[in-house]
């Protein structure tokens, strides 16, 4: 077990031998971090969070109350997991059939946000800064910056890195379209169904 001296572990939490927890990370009430889990720096695990074997969590990840991060899930830096959202790692579970050799990986890209009570079906990838609405059920990959909502989740727009919705169509089959976030000024270019940064803001240049 490797716990950085500046990490904070609540007295009611369990951190098993073989887990790693980075600097300034906070593990709150009734959490359980299992062997082989690797948690980065400046993370926050809310009440009743479980992090399973061999899970990888980046830096500055916020996991709210009542979330279980199962084996096969990878969370990159700056990911937000809302209260009681759900990950899975098997598509066809049966209590009497062991499927530990059938775990399907789930990857959540840098800066992505997952709303409260959303479900992420295993084997999917959420692109960087993707935004999953509360209660959505994600059954297929989500593009970078995409806003998805509903059951099953469907794309309804695009989100800025700062978390504000952009004024853009879902896709532009005929021409490239530019958009500037009204909140932070970040500029984007939509080509077809792919959104990317257009240029660095002048304030950051």
C-alpha cells in the first residue's frame, strides 16, 4: 500500500494493501479502495465510493457519493462522476456464471463529466470533455466534447471545456462551422461530426 503523506483517508474508509493513492487526494466516509487500484493526485472520493482491483484513476478526478468504479474502468485526469452514476464491466451477467475473464474495458477521457444516476455500459469510450446528462444510459462511444442525454443516450449538441453548451449543430456534412464559447471565449471548429479546438485564446497565448 502506498499512500502519499498529504493524502487524507477518513477513519471509516478501507484502503487495502497494494493500493496507491497520490498527493492531496481525499478519501471520505465508508469508501473502499481495493488492491491494485491506482488513484492520482488531488482526487476526491465522496461517501461510499468503491474503487476495485486494477482500476486506474488520473489526477484531479471527482467521484461523488455512491459510485462503484469496477475493474476495467479507466478515468483520465479531470473526470467528474456525479452522485450514484453507474459503471458496469460485464454485458450479460449471471449470478451462477463466472465472467471475470469477459470484463469489457471502459475509458473515460480527460475532462469528461458524467451526470447523476447515469449508467455507462461497459465496452464504451467517452471522449475528452464529453458530457453525459443526468440519468442517461450510454450504450455506445461518445465523441469528444459531445453532449448526450436520454435512454439510450443520444447526442444533443456540443460542450465547451468549461462546461457550457456551444451553439453548434450535431453535425455539418457540407461545410466547417466555427463557434466561440460565450462563457470563456474558447474557439472551436466543427468539421462533419468531429469537434476540435480552433485556436488558443488570446489570453492564453
